[in-house]
């Protein structure tokens, strides 16, 4: 596209021809320069003069700066129109030349048509088409039967092409295809401006670069620097990531992409998805920054793990990737959920850290501590173990009575997962337990209240199946009537069942669900910044319009701002 200006020069031939002087300063009459052989044929061409080449040279005509040569010319002088046949050559200046088999020229209406093997060259590029039309009054030229432009680096084809002289814009339609050493563009309609080198795409369009691919149905592309955005059904395939959203921005030079509203980033390598209403992708750092209802979704043992924070960041290459959720962090999977101030996950170590005021729910078990770590087996990629460091506390509601709570606490807690279920829990240092004991008929035997140095809980179906006490246990099983209600809770007991996250939707709070999305302009109407600039320049040059335009001056299309994490 950097050399699209070459094929624009092709169409500039018609522009140069079209910019004739007014009738007051120069006649519209087609002039005979060399008539060679002259004849008439009133039966076939009434009123026409027929000129044909001789042995030395072709017939030649001139019209307002353009020279025309052909083998046979049928010239209607009164009507000021001409049909040229055979080896037709039209030349403007020293470099621009067009060849065709036939050409019709009307000097009065300034309409012209060239057809059959039309080719146009400026010495650097060549346009070929079957039929080419000129409208010198409206300052446009066009083809509608297919055209091809070739220069030293580009090949451009389309079914329809129109050049608007005043706007300095070329509009290509229907099966538009551009080959450039850096990228390929396919589009149903592409509007291109000669001065700014900006391209506007309408309808299904694809830009394929060396390491990226962009699809949109309405978008903008700066061909000089390979930078642009899409605002309708946009998708960017970039660095093993698939990015979709309402509005997507891309910049090759900075290796950066971003999106606004309903963003979905699929990581095909790490088998994960990030959704948000604002997201940024940094290729060099292999990182993603997301905010506004941001959520990361990853597959864990055939179950989806949802992780949310006011801000999400995923950085680093595969096997060395780090995912972080900042402020109001929450996560959910079918049998495990939790929340804290921030979450830190390392692909290299397999450790997920819940940092600052963490709480974890494993099915019906509430687990708290100063710091909670979940460890994944790097080989099997299954959840392997759990660490709760400092002030470890596990609580579950006694489901039979519906009023009491099974509790265990200690300095630290270490858990072991087997086939994704928490099976073994070890509490160490200054451990205490309160546990409701039932017989096989679910009749309450009593309430076990014991202290010791270490406790092991064996779990079955996410409930306590067996308790083992180690090193000088001190306690007993008390009949319910002998243990006062105020003695049935360990020191530091806080039940937070109403905070439990029971579905993937509950990781979002009210603010997340009530985010007002940015309005994307240009979806229904054109996104043509260049046309807006042209109109604004006209208004500013007109004293009356300049005053009126101050209140209605159009804004440039908003592009997502870059925020480096």
C-alpha cells in the first residue's frame, strides 16, 4: 500500500485531461493535427469525416492538452465527437500514455470511453482493463468490468474502480485485492486517499500481514505505517491470540493492539480466554492488560476457572506466564471459589497466590488465613495441594443440625487434592477443633472439642470422614447439653457464608454489571476522517461558513488510547 500512489497516478491521467480551461479561455473543439487519408461514408456514418492512416503515420487529434493517435478516426465535427479505431494511443505530457483498440470522445459533454485491451502507464506502473470511462465535468473516471494495476511491488485488482478528482480519492469495489510485500488486503469496498494514504474499508475486509491478520466489516487503515482500526465485526489474529470486539485498534510499529467494548481475547497456546470492555495486547512482552468487567477463563481438568479483578494482566511466554488480578479479585470453578485483594498465578511454578484478606470455599468448606496458595502439578496440570499460611481456619456448616459449625484451626494448613477433590487436610501448631459427631442413624453423639499440636482431617465427598490428633491431644466429646452455645465457636470464628461465590456471574459486583459502554461512532455512517477534514477546510476558507462551522466542527474518530501496564 506504500506504493498505492503509483496506481493512483494512472487515474491521474484522466484528472489531468479533465482539468481543462473554461470555454471563455479555450475552446472545447477537437482539433485535427494530421488527417492523412480522408473519405466519407454517408450510408454508415452520416455527417462524419473519416480519416485513416497512411504509410508514414497514424491519424492525430488534439483536445485541450491531450494528443490522440489511431489508425482510423470517425470525426463528427459539428457534434464535436470522435470515434477512434485501431491501435489507439492517448498521451498526456511526456510520461502518461494510454492504449486501447477503440475510443469514443465527446468534446462538448467531456465524456469519453476507451475499450478493448485498455492499458495505461506512467512509466512506473500499468493499469489494464477492458473498458474505461471519463466524466470530465464531474471530475471522475471509472471502470466497472474489472481492472488490474501493476507496479514494481504491488498488484491491485478490483471489479469496479472510481477516481474522484476533487477529493483525491479512489474508490475500489467488488473483489478488491491488493498485493504488497508487507501485507495483502481483500475487501468488498476500499476508499483510498492519495494525500493522506488512508484507506477506509466497507463490507467484509481482510488485511493479512507477516505476523497478523485483521478482519472487519467497517474500518480504517493508515497504509504508510500499517496502523488502523475496525469498528464492525472486527477480529485480529495476532501473536497466537485471537482478538474480537466492538472496536479494535492495531499498530504494527509498536507491536500493539487494543479494544473497546465486548472484548474477547483467545490465547490459542495457553488455552485461555480474557473478556473485558477494555483490553490491550503488547506483542513484544507477550502480555495482555484488561479492565472494565475483566475476566480470565482457563480450562482446569475439564472445568472452567473464572478469575476477575478490577484489572487483569497476563504477561510472559508460554511456560513462564504470569496472570495477575488486582483489586477486588475473585475466582470461581464448580467446586472451588474465593476472593482477596489480588491474585498471582505463575505458570512456571504452578502456584496461585491469594494475597491480602484471602478466603477460599471448597464446596461447603470455608478456608481463611493470612495467605493462601493453590499448587498445580506441572506435569498433570491438575490441582495438587493447598497451603494456608498463618492463622489457618477451616469452617463448614453442620448440615444435619443446620445450626452448628465444624471448625479446625492452627498456625498453618496443608491440603492434598486427589482427582480434583480435597482429600487430606493437615493443620499444624496450636491446633484446635470443634466437630459434631453422629452415629450411622445421623443421631448426634456429642460435640468433639480438642486441642493438640497437629490435626489431620480425612475428607470424603467434601465432608470430614475421620479426624486424627497428634502429640498430646487434650479434649473430649461433650454431650450437646453440656457444652454451652458460646463455647461452640473457636476464637477468631467468622462465618462468611453470605459472601460465598456460587456461580461465575457472582464474581462481578454491581459496579461491574452497570458499566456504561463507550459509544462507537461510524458504525452506521461513514468513518471518513479525510472527507471531514476536506469539508472543514472548505468551511474555514469561506468566511461565512468558517463562523458557522465553529459550533459544528466534527470530531475525529476516537481511537483507543495506549496504556502501558
